[in-house]
C-alpha cells in the first residue's frame, strides 16, 4: 500500500485529490495539511511514501516544503501539484528534489500515475509540461553538468540512464535487465553522482537530450 500525504490550502482541492486517490486500491491517504509547515511536520510524524504538495501555500510554500522533506525524510517522495505549468516553478521543484510535477487542470488520473511512479522510485511529469521541461530546462544546469558527466558512465550505466529517461521504475528496470532491484539502485546512485544531478527527473532530461531513450 502506498501511503500518501496531501497538502493544499484549499479544502475543496484536498477533497478532490483525496477522492481521486481513494479510487486506487493500492493508495491510502494517511494525512492532510493546509499549509507547507504543517505538511513537513506531518511527513515527519507519518513518514508517508509520497507527499503531494501544492506549489502555493501559506506559512511555507510547497517548494520550500519539498526541500525540507527531501532533506529530512529522503524516503518520502514528493509530487508537486499546481494550476499552471510555470517554468520557474517546474525548475525550482525539480531542483528541490521533487520526483514529479502534475497539473491540477490535467486528467485526474495523472495524480494516481504520479503517486505510483514517485513511490516506485521513478519520475513523473504531466504530459503537458514534459515537453516544456525537455525544451527549456534541458538547456540549463542539469544539461550542462549532465552532458559533461556522460563520459564518466559505463555502458551499463548509460543503458540504465536511458531506461530512467523512459520513465521506468527501479523494479521495471530490474526486470528488463534481469538483475535484482538492489543492483539497479546501485546503478542509479552511480549515475546521479556521475552526472552531478540531484534526482531522476534531471537525469531523465539528460537521457532525452543525449538520445539514450530505447525504442519501445
């Protein structure tokens, strides 16, 4: 069961997100918060698998909350939820360690897909913003640092990087490569260090820009 915290300052939005998530048999909402500070406190108390955070919240905004959660409870993944595909917000969210970015105006099931992906150690971007990320964010620090580090990766690590870029979780990569999941986690850690990027989303950007995504 994937344990989830929802944080949004609008009660109706929280109720809507909860209603969507409760349709998934493998998801359980364990806590809710109306501001970023309360979200961080509840993550510390409940240790959920995923925190779904709105960008704009009082006391502490969702992106600052994401940074604190990433630092204090790295085992809790962060899925950022927002109304607009703002480039600055996307860039900052990924820089603060968020594992996914979903629009409130998109298909509600994207929230379920995002929660499952982040809980499984994969990255998830709403299709509406994925192209913007690849077109605009790939030209910033992750691309420059990541492309410089590609030469430090082994052939196997480059293969794993391509599968990360394709959106596969650690378990899915393990099945594809016929190895245990622990081995994949070792590869992922080595890839992030080698590329000098902070998370899987930034690594996925490098994979796309380098043309490492395998054909379906």
